[in-house]
C-alpha cells in the first residue's frame, strides 16, 4: 500500500487496544520513524553536503597554518562559525537548537587572590568554580537530528555568573559536537544505501525533495 502513497505519515496517529490485546503488544505494531543520525530526506543529504564543504574549507585553512597544531576540529572551530555555516547552508529557518538537559555537576568554593583592606590586613576573596553538563539536539526542518552532550567550566566571584558562563560553554560544546556529527551521518547513510540497508525506503514517509527550502 505504501508504494502508492506519497504523503503517508504516522506522526499524529493514535493507537488503541481492544479486547485481548495488551498495551505492550500494540507498541510492537506501531510504526515509529526515528531520524536520529539518519537523513530524513534528500533535502537533508544535499544541504548537509553544502554545510560539510564549508567546514572542510575552514579545516583546510586551519591545518595548513603553522599557528595551530593537530587538534580536533571541534576544539579549533568556534560555535559562532558553525552557526554561520548552518545558516548559509540550511537556511535560517532550516535548523533549530533544543537544549534537553542542563546539569550542574559541581559547585565549590576555591581560594582567590589576596587583597589589602583599609586596616592594612589582607583578606582572600573566595571564588566559585562550577562544572556544568548540557545535552542538546540540533534538528533540521525535515526532522533529521543529531544530539550530543557538552561540558563547561567557569570560575568567578559570583555563583550566578559562574553558572551562566559554564552553562554557555557546555551548550556551545554540545552544539559543536552535534553539528560535526552530520558528516558521519551522511557517510554512514551512503554506505547503508549502497547495501540496501533500509527496508522502509530511504526516507520512510518523508517526501522532501532537493528543491524544498
């Protein structure tokens, strides 16, 4: 039947059970399309290719500069550069960032620098060190998505400043990892296509085209 349908979608379908059928049984029958680390459409494959070419050009310039060592590209490329490339390749409305979890893993006082006070004595300003872990999803408008975790660390006089800085660093770290996963996704997708891995068709019920924008 699905071979003749071009707009089949189970996204909003509601499944119910009748007499003699348990909830666990119906879960096995549901069609669930999961586009984690898998392109949901030809549009995604094309746009991710454009996005990846921009990253490769940046990598080429970085690795051919004597100022940098052989560090992973995730360490060298700023988050704002990846955001710029994503906007250019995918469109401003072609992707979104979803922060799914932020966890403060550590918050402790640490000794700061000694400073003089009016009495002539010196005192030590206490600082705070906060470690934060964040989980994010980068979702393309056709449903394709990647997810990653990132970590941040900050030291400041204020707990709130510390948290905000470490949270931002953790989210940026996770965002970069998620963006950089798209290359692996497409390479893995090409291998699976060549081996006829997908039994539900290349894009399941998705019917996007290269012209979708």
